[in-house]
């Protein structure tokens, strides 16, 4: 009898169901606080209000309205945040959080060897996908780079249904002493098996021939790098074409049978890259009248100290008479 009374009191406290309005409410949604009487009404309210039924633990509650349950919920929430932060610290993938780190010996040698070749080689953190895919290595005994090269053949026929009409191929090891023509000939010359297998995709490039192809290195480290590229010389070696360039892990080279950049890209010159880097490194700040006045005042005060130092150069200023003379000269200089 007592249980029935308490149940009736609880349901009367919640009021009528806000969904069907036919029965007394038995449940209150933890998130939106909608009162419902049954499971069908709960499902209807979740669908109509796009509610997941989970209480918002960060919802603002005035201090005068907080209960012991709210305080305990906040305490548990802070404990979970602390536990999450500690787990992130022990995660091996989060071990390196900035680029200034001690590189492994092999990567350090690669960067130094690239620097000697005037190549700005940038290596990403361990958990980056481009770093994981990189197979570039340095033959230390021969002093020779073997680059991983990503070839992007542009202007592919629309029937291929490729993104941006670009076919992507990857060579895991490309000798830096070989020319671009020698490296890409296996995709163009039908005497090679790779070219025959990709004849449908690379028909236009193979028809144009190796002599008509133009090569473009995707720019890195400049503004709008995703849409800019450098023109390369197919008669030069891969290493010679990378001199003076910025490479992130490995080079990406676009190949087209037209003497202009692929669609969506624009050509950039090395001098333009140098000018942009200079602008970023040396920001120009214009001084206003007030700033100039402050600078002049600072110069005047510096001159006063220089004069005082020159007047007492080589003398012992620890004596009392010298201290008095020092004060007198200082007052005269400030008055002027």
C-alpha cells in the first residue's frame, strides 16, 4: 500500500505525459527533461526532438540550484578528464608533439645529405601517414639518394572516373642520378609491361611520347602550395631538379602532355618563392608619430648614460666626491 502511494505521488509530481497527454508521466529525459509515460512515447520524443537521451554533463547550472548529485557528477567528470589527459601522455603516437626533436641517425643523415645538395628536406612526425609511407633512403656508402616518387599523370580521359582526372603511381626507389625521362619511360614506352598494363589510362601520354611530356613538381612551403608547381627539366637528373626546392618526405611530380601546368595548378618561379619567404620572415612594421617620439626619448636617455660613463671611464667611482660629481653631471644632462 505504501509503495502504491509513493508511485502515485512520484507520477503526480511529473505531471501528464508531454507526448500523448493521455497518461501520467513516469519518466523524465535526462537531457531535454521531457516527461513521458511509456517506451513508445520515449522513442517518439527522441525522433521528433533529435534527442539521444544522454545528459549534458557540461550544461550550466546556477550555484543556488546545484544539488549533491550535481557536485558528484562534476567531480567524476573532472576525474575522467584527468584520466584522459594522462592516457594521451602515455600514447606512443603522441610522443612527439613538435618538430624540434632528436631524429634517428638515418633520418638525420638524410636531412644533412639533402642540405648539402641544397634541398630543404622536411620530415614529419611519426604518426603522419605521409611519413609512414615514405620509403626514401640514403645509400651512405655511395652517397646516393633513392627517392620515393609519387607520379600524378594529369589529363586522364573522363571515362576513367578518377578524382580530378589524375592517375597516381608510386615508385618506392628512384635513383637520383637518373633523368626524369629514364624514370618515367616505363609508363610511356609500350615495350615495358607497366605501360601495356596502363594503356587505357595513359593512352594520351603514350601517344604524345616521352619527348612531349612536361614535368611539374608540386610546391611545398609556399603560399597556396596545394595549387602551385615548378617546371622541371626532363633531361636533367632527379637530384638536379630537386636542388633549391622544399620536399616534404618525398617529391610529388605531375606529368602532362601539354606545355602548361595541369588544370587547377599554376606555375611558380624560384625567385617568387624566395621573395615570399623573405616577406614572411621579415614583417614590416610602420612606426607612427608617437612611436618615433618614444624612440627619440630612448635615444636621448641612452646618450645621457653614455656621457656619464665616458666622463668616469677609468676612474674609481666608489669615493664620495666622485659620487657627488656623478650626481651633478646627471642632473645637468637631464635638465638639458
